[in-house]
C-alpha cells in the first residue's frame, strides 16, 4: 500500500511540475511577444467585405504608434471606425508601455488617406482593447474588450468622441467562467447577438437579447465553434451586405494573429445558427511589406456610397524585412 501511495504521489508531483513548467513557458512566450510585437493600422478595399486588398492610392500603414503623442505607445491595433458629421473616426487599442496596459486611442480623417491622432479617449484600471464602436438609435456605443474586469461592458458616448461612460454590464464572469474575449455584436431581425471567445477551450460563444442592455442569455446553439484555434476567436466587425451576414475569425496558428478568415452566416435566429466558410483562403494575411509581414488579425469593413467596401485592418511588423 505504501509503495502504491508513493508511486501515486510521484505521478501527481510529476504532472504538477509539468503543468507549472508549461504555464511558465506560455507566460515567457507571452512576455516576449508583448515586448517584440509591433502592430500598426492600414486600409484595404474590395468589391465586398470578404474580398480585400491594399487600397489604391493609400500608403500603408495609415497610422502607427509613432503618431501617439500623449502616451508611451509600443503598438496600435484592433481598429474600429465610425463615420460621424462628415468625418471618419478611428478607435484602436494602444499599448501604454508605462502602465503595461491597453488603452483606447482616437484618430480622425476627412478622406481616409490622412489621419490625425488626437488622444486617449478611454482608460481604465484594467486592460482595454478591441474597441467595437457602433451606432444605434442616434447614440454611439462601444464594447471594448475588458476581460481583465471579468465582464463585457457597454459604454455610451456622453460626448463623442471624447467622453465614454459605462452604462451596462452585458455579461459577467464573477460566478462562473464565461466567454469574454473580443466581444462582437450585431442587431439582426429584431434581436441583438453577441459573439465572444473563451480562450481556455478555444470556443466561440453566442448570446442573444431583445434589447441592447439585456438581459442576455446564451444561444441554444452556443458554442457555435468548438475547440478551434483557427476559426473561433472574433477578428472584426460582424457586417451585413444585402441579405448576407459575415463574421471574421482571427487565426491563432502558426502564431497569434497570423491571418483572418471570413464566414457567411446562413441562419441566425434566437434558436438557430449556421455558417459556412466563404473561401479556402484567408480574407487577409501576412503581406509582402514590413508593416504586415508577420500577420494581420482585425478587419473592420464599411460600405462606401459608391458601392465599394473599405476595411480598416492591422498588421504585425516583420522586423527581419526592415
């Protein structure tokens, strides 16, 4: 009996040691990535939201961390844009190297070509990223990723674009683990739908509500993507093109943020969900230039009055090409 107990203890200790070593390795990899990865923002265009290439007459990147003047920023990423009062307003994550946290920055343009950085418009005691900005009933809202707060929070612009106030907690992880990463929302056929990612199991979860502030409930088909480091994590705005709905997924292989895939949502109701891949090639991926030579992981498409689509994208710098 003593021998059996000793062997069991050795096995448990060995397993625990391997788990600790694995977590230390992942932590070191994350720290190294955060120290070296440099993201910036570019502009793509195409005939539809899932057929995109670098915009003609644009020199990418259109905005970099060097333009940030009010915080020590190492990179900018996760672009989301909204047009208001004849101007294009761009919101994005900037990594404040002093605080070692993400904050939400803002830039503005009159022509999509030249962008003027303004300032940090949202700063919290926890990390912020993925500032999913949208308009509804004349108000402007933002759902930034704030997973470190263990919640998905809805902000409203009290004074656009500078003053953002939290008005509701859509989901909370205090009682049990919930999907919190990269929340992506769309209003469709009288209902609100919210996609979010659960990192530990690589699942894409879907929640539904009758009103924007909730209450939110998990969709019967959720998780709609299971155990996928390729296709589960949201990678940009969920958009409509005519009768078609599209969602974007950032690929975590062979490395974080390597590319973005497109999916056509063929059925979306409070009780049913179906989707299909739009292509066997990514919507965006690493390019031949320095600024995006190692990957791309966010797509924010918008239809222009002339019918073409533009998309704000981000790219991971390939320092070996610089």
